[in-house]
């Protein structure tokens, strides 16, 4: 898994990735639900898409781990057998 950080806002980063990934095969946006995601707005989003036989995932989260702020991005492969989400 590749971990990245940017000083950009989470909503800006999410929009940038969505624009570039939405045309990919199997693209899906997985939005948190329940108490954890209900009040976060764009503080957390995950995109999935297919690349050959592999499902890739891009997780975008507000950086709350230190005082730098900004956004943390994790890019990797979805473990085999895990659902990739759906557009609905």
C-alpha cells in the first residue's frame, strides 16, 4: 500500500481522484455509513476500480493524526474476496 499526504483539503483531493478514476472499469465510490461517516461530509471517501484482474482502492481521509492537517491518501489493492462496493 502506498501512503501519501497533501496539504490540500479532503474535498479537493476527492474531486481530483474522482475526475481521473470515474472512467475506469468497475469504478465505485464507497461512502462511509452509520455513526462513523454520517457527520464527516467529505472527510472520508474510498474509490475502487478494476485494473486487469485486480481491484484497486484509493482511500482519502482527513489527516487527524498530527498537527499538519491536510489529507492522507492510501492507494493499494483490495484484498481478494472483499466486495468492491457499488454505485448506489
